[in-house]
C-alpha cells in the first residue's frame, strides 16, 4: 500500500469554512489541567488527524468536542455558531458522531439491530405498531455494500464480523444518521494489516462524501495514509499542525515522543533511545 496513491486526499487544504472549530479549549479536573489552550478545526471532506502518545489529552479533547465534557474555558463553534453541548446527544443532533473503541455494539444481536440501535423505523399504529424489519434490512445491506462490506445476511450476528467490519458498521451507522463530523477514536489500534486497510478505505469513502473526519491515533503510518492535516498533542498542549507533505513521518513521531525532551534524553543516554 502506498500512502499517496491508495487514498484520495480531496482539496484539503481548502478554502471551505470549517464545520467545527475548537478555540483555545481548556479543560480542568480540579487542580489537573487536562487541556491547556488547544485549538483545532475540521473542514468538509477533510481528515484531520489528532496524534499523541498515551496521556497526551486526546481522549479528553474528543470527549469535549462530542459533548461528554464541557470545556472549562474556550469556545466550540459548529458551522460558525457558538455551541454549548450539554450531552453527547446534543452533539449528535448537531451532526457530531463519535465511534469509540468499544463500538457500543451487542455481539449476539444482528447487524441490522446494531445498525439502528433504538432508531428503528416502524409501520402501523397503536397496538399494531411494529418495526419495519424489511426496510431496516434493506438499508443495512445497502449501506454496508456502499462501504465495501458484503454481508451474508442482515440477520447475521455482528459478533461474527471481523474487527474491521464492525468498525465499518459503526461508521456506516453514523453516516446514515446524518453525521457531518465523524470522530474516530483509535479505530485501527487493535486490528491486523488487512482489517486496518479496510477501515482506512472506509474513512476515505466517508471523506469523499464531504464529511469531516477526526482521526485519533498514536500510529503515524495509519494517520499518514489518510490524513490531510496533522495536529500533535503532548501533555494537553498543541505542539503544532501541519498539512500533508509539510512534515515527515520521523518529524511527526518525534513530536509525539516529546520532541526536544526526547532529544535531550537520547543525548544523556549516549544515543540509545
């Protein structure tokens, strides 16, 4: 797989207005400062990667963007309007969907039931009201096929799918229900090479639909495969943002590892780091 030929990289950087902007976001938990003035934005059809090692502040940041946490200071704008999300539901209704690592799926339930998960279309009225299973199955099969997954049947248990296929179900579900921003929390962290390629291809399909993607990862190679911009967090602070082609894998890795701190440590240890 070659990073520049396998995936499409849209018009980003582009002149479109960002869908979502996070401006000087701070998040305090008592005396702990988890985020210290982080700014970040995502444009339509762009994959903006948020990179950082464990403890960098990535999880706190995406939970703030998706309505789990309220920022202590700073401003969140969605399509140019200041937003004050009280819950993840508020963010979802605005168009910000988050796919967390646990995927929020029930393994023994069918792909269709997991796809709709409380948002099932119905037919009939009163005591005769029931789920429109035929429509649900048709939508599920169509949406999955568009993402490159051919299911054996819509009633197939989601637990029988591979990790990459379950990621694709979660992504397709978010897109179907109107996501304008898709936040992916370490979507490739526990996957093999083939499953990772499938997930990255799915991200590429989503981006081509004009949806903004926030790709959270600590894997530089995976980020470079699909990313248009790259922002690095370290200890709750932004170390910099670069466009595709402006920064090498080695530079990104160095920033994630602590940059100057790592260089100083390497010097003190005689270049053995």
